[in-house]
C-alpha cells in the first residue's frame, strides 16, 4: 500500500535538500526519523514534515480500506527533490549596477510503502 506526500515551494536550494534525502532513501521509516533527528542540516525540518505527512496519508488510506497498518513495516520507497520556481531578486552594487540574486525553491516528494 503506497502513500505519498509532496511539499511544494520549500524555501531551500534543491542541492542542499538532496544531501539529506540521499541519507534516508530506501530506509525504514523509524530509521529515517532517527537520522533526520540527529542530522545538523537545516533541510531536515521540511523533509521530516513531509515524511510524517506521507506516513499519516498511509494510515488514512489503510483506515479507508479497512486494513491494519503497522507503521514499523513502512519504508521509504521513493524520495526525491525537484527544483521549484526560482524567485529573482536584485541587489545594488558599485557604480549603479545591479546583481541578480536567485532564491531557489524545492519540491519534496516522498513515497512510503509496506515491506512485504
């Protein structure tokens, strides 16, 4: 039973988020929670929020089907970060020039599944 959660327009660069996502991909959900809790990266907060949402979606899906779901049996089947829309800002520089600043955003997708 698959369930997924998507977080859009997360205000962090996809490159930074992928470093954390590589740590938890393919792991058990409880292992992933532990890794995210003790990691010092700032990207752990939105990723953990998305993971909790995916687990909650799996529980809701199981309740609707009338099946029993043990959260300990779930693992992260797919986890990836795509690039979101980039906000373009300009910063003043010397001699009246302006320099572009690109504020990148991410879209986090996590799919959990039951281990058979």
